[in-house]
């Protein structure tokens, strides 16, 4: 759900590699692919619908720390004989029949690269762009602590396979819709700082999305502005989720994204709320009031 660049890049690379092995392959994600990643080669192959009548023999789950991150298709996976779990989240629950989970990897795209090499599949430009994009985005353009020499070495190989770094960077970071810029303006105006200055909170409501004509996919990356504030240790982006027609309950649902400067393990915080992620980047969803979740986040800041 809500795929980032690593999730989309890993899906594209793995799917294209399997197709080169003449495997009948369906590339699936439960959510719309964020506009910023729609430049990826063959992204049109990704579908949001699975053929329930088809007899799939294997499911490869990429960049999901837990089965519920797959979304609506999770129940369908029970009918598939073999489930493979490829991931790099420290909070991965260990689901699936076979697992390749490496928290030391910069990204799931890095793990996918290793698998493709072992499969003996030649990496063409389309696969290379997908892998490069996954590593680039999950390392924050090589600015985050998960940037390793292995990540650089793989990216060097991807450039040799045809990737143009400036072209990928232009697509990922250089182009914004007017609506996204308006949303950014509202998001920046919503920022609150805890009394001790160690926590920043950014809030996005459904009303903001409606007013700017944007979607949830346009939220990707906005939290970094809250994280870059001087002296802030943790940034929290609290996003109100769209009500499901079948949903019930007295409280709205929020998704909380957390980013750390490296001194605080936000994966532990997210796990306490039933979520997960990495030491420096994690998230969870919760049904409550906005004031209550803000209060809880500020309470965490007071303990730092």
C-alpha cells in the first residue's frame, strides 16, 4: 500500500526480469502508482486488479514489512502455494514460505538486483532504471545513513547499463504539479514544533487534498521539509486518510509517517502502534482524534 520509489522500482525490476525468463507474470499493487514514478519503463504493466480465477503458483512480495502491507490481495495470497518475502525492513514479521530479508541492504531494490544476478538475467536499461530509482529514493539521494558502498557499486553498474542519473533525478525531484506545490504550502503552514524543539509535526487533512486537487500519492516526500528543521530529532507527518465507504467507527483514521535524524529509532515507535519500518524511517496507521495523536507524539518528544 502507498508504494514509494523502492517498492515501485523493485516491482518493475523483478517483474521485467521474470518476464525475460519467460515466466507468466502479473505486476500488482493495490494503490495507484505515484505520478512521480510513472516515468519508469513499462510502468503501465502494473495493475491494481488480480485475476481471481488464475492459478498463480508463486507470489513474490516486495518491500512489505508485514502481510497487511499488501492490501486487499493479502487474503488472495492464501490460495497461492508459494509466497516469497523479499524485504529490508528491520521490523519484517518473517511471513511467507521463503524469506530473503536483509536489514543491512540499502533498499529492496538492492536485494532484487542480487536475485536477478543470481538468476543469470541480463540487466537491460529498463531494469537498470527501476533498480537505480529504488536505491536513489530509499537512500534519499544518497544522503541517508543506509547509503553504502554496495549501493554505490550497484548504481555504477546500472549507469553502465544505460541509466542517465540526471534524467532520473529530474523526473523524481525536478517536476511538480501546481497542485502539489499548493499542497506543500499548506503542509508547511501546518508545522508545529514541540516545546523542547526536538519534534516537528506536519498535518495533512483530506480537505487540503481536496482544495489543491491532489491525491495521497502527492504527499510523498513532504515530510522531509519538517525533518530538516534545525535541532529537530523526529519529524511526524499525520495524514488523514480518506473514509472507506464500508468503514465504520467514531474516529477518523490517520497514517503517521516518522523520520529520525538517526539518534532515535522510529521503527520502535511505529511498532508500538502496530506499524513498522526502519530505524530512521517508519510509519503506522491509527484510528483516533487528531488532537489525541498529536498529544501522544508530543509526549514522545518530552521523553527525548
